C-alpha cells in the first residue's frame, strides 16, 4: 500500500456526524449553552442574588436624589450593583474577611 493511501485510510472517519443533522446540532448547541449557564451560576450565583436583592430594595430605602448622586441615574442599574458586589467580594476574599 502506498503511503498516501495508508494516510487517507488511517484518518478519522466522520461519517456519523451526518446522522446528527440540524436537530442534533441544535441540541448539542443548547447543551453547551446550558453548561455555560450552570458554570456562570456556580461562579457568580451569590453575587447575582445579592445584586438583585439590592436592586429591588434600593428605591425603598434611598431617595431618587441620592441614587442619582451615587449612580448618575434616578434608578440603581443592576450591572453596576453586580460589579460593585463582585469587587467587594473579591477584595474581602483577598483580605481574608470572608469565609472560605
């Protein structure tokens, strides 16, 4: 057998990929997205929950004037609260103020 022919035959066979089709490909993509979502929640779940609770209770505690002075808007934006809690959690972990 010639070396070129032997190389062609020893390569990976991808005939089974055609069986998946569009539906199988979409299911595989949804599985990857779900795994990324679970990983994101595992890393940032408590931070997301804390930011959501503060975003919901902020207007009940602080006035719109104070909120606009702190955040530059009449309402506290969720993404700014999320980043604030993320930085606060990281700093507290670095300083050893938080349980492990």
